């Protein structure tokens, strides 16, 4: 047979993938305990600057974080560690998505605040190494990507739960060129991986008095993996009778998010990896752009918080990095504080972000010299956080 060797090679490759995924399922079955952040002393927060504008906006976010938790840092309850080395240059030098020494330092922390990192694509001057984000989600089992989007004047208050360790991205670097004419990529869905992300979304809805969860797939076409995700959602929903749920296909959902007559009806949205990546960028654009949105990557042992946008190397090349908008990273700081138990501090920072970005808009971020610098914006946020009239000011805008 002409293609016998090519088919056998592809089978062998696929067999190795299956073996790894089955072992991953066993690890998920065994991993039941969540980290209790209240018991940690110190709570260690690692900061990775990343690439491009990453070090700039991460520094501004660090300034805000240190100001918000200055008493806890002074008392030794919280420790901030700067972790160098998660750069494209260092990753290419080691030919690893995350160099071993950097990963070891990351694992010594309990939570991570991470700037955007560069993922090489065709035509870039870098070798085709795996995304640092994807690698970190795998290594730390950060299975839930949580992204809030809020635009009060449009009636929008969405919380997205994107599955983070499966779907098309999980095996995105493990496809196979069977022949010069045939390339195959793989998509994976497990019972355990689907159940835990869907259950987290329903838990959030229940705990916050939200009576609506929308499950997004393309199960009418992608029948095995998306079908599994939707079937498991139906089973999980039985455990939450107080929460209504519905299901949508990804194509019509992208349309309904920009439908002024329907979009305010969505509350909590849970969906597989690839769809979640695409649709949360659309949602962030409605809010004011990807620069306004933060993101949480949550696992049972670790958590990582970041901006949802890329590293914008052109801004650095053009000498404009100091004008990069740090809003997304500051939003990530608020999500980080809320996750580890500093709920009131997180709430104040969220209110300050609403006032500064959605309402007052005293500073204009343009990414150029005709707008504010990132440092000026961080100062504006802190000035607003420390305003004794913040709460009443925020309520007046609602």
C-alpha cells in the first residue's frame, strides 16, 4: 500500500497522544483538594513581565497591587516575587515554552500575575515553540479561564467560563502531517475536564444569585467532543435546579452578543477552549477593547491572572511602550485579590476601574504620545481607589 508507512507513523503518534490523555484523566480523578489561601503565610504572589509591552504594564499593575496590599506585605502575610526569564528570547534559547528554571520558580508561588507573552507564528523570526500560556495551563492544570465583561450603560454584565486545558488548543502543537497533502489536528474532551468547568460556572451562578447559565458549543456538527460537553452540561444542571440554563451554538452566539435586544439576557457563559478564546475577545471589544479586560486562569492548586491581549511588539519597536494601556493587567490584579480572599480590596479596585474607564474618563489612553502614559493611568486608578467618596461616586454612575 502506498501510504502504509505514513498511516502507521500517524497511528503511532496518535497512540502516544491517547496514552498521555488517559494518564491526565487519572490525575484529574485523583486531584480533589483546592488550595486554602487563608491558611498560607506568606501568600506568595509571583509576577512575570513577559514580552513586548508586558514588562511595562506588569510594572504598573505591580504598583497597584503593592499599594492595595501594603499592610499585608509589611506584616509578612503576603510576599511579592518578580520572576524573570519568561521571555521569547529565553524560551527560544532553551527551546521550551517555559524554561525549567522559570517553571520551578513559578511553582514556588501560590498565584501568578503574568504579562502577555509572544507566541511565534509563521513568518516570525522565532522557531515554532508552544505558547507559554498553553504550557502554563497544562503544567499548573489551570482548567478554568474566567473573564468578566461589564458595560452598565448597555445592560451587559457577563461572566465567561472558558475551559482551558482541553479542546483544540490542548493538542494544538501535537498535530501530524500524515503526508505532504494531509495534515491532522486533534480536539479532546474528557468527562472530568468538562464536568469541572461546567460545575464551576453553575457554582458561580448559584453563589451570586444569578439564575442563568448559557452553554455554548457546536454540538450539531462537532458531535463527539462538543456533544460530550453539552451532554455533561445537561447532567450537571440537574444538581442546580435553582439555576436556569440554555444552550447555544457558537456561530449564533457571536451574533447575539452584539444584538442590543438580546445581549443583556446573557449572564454566565460556559464553553470549550477555542470558542471561549474567540468570543471573549469579541465581548472585550464591546467593553472598550481587549486592553480593558483581565483574565483569571484557575486550578485547584495554582491560579494565574493576566491580560487577555498580546504582547504588542510593534509598540516597543516604535518607542510607544510607555503609552500601553495597563487597564487589563490592573483588572487582573482585582481578580487575583478576590480569588485569594481580599474581597473588599478587590471590590474597591473594581469600582475604581469602572469610574476611571467607563464613567469619568479623565485620562485618555491612545497608545501614543497624544494620550496618557501607563504610569499616569496607574496613578489615576490609585487616586480613585483612595478617594473617600469612591463608593458614592460609583453608585451615582450606576
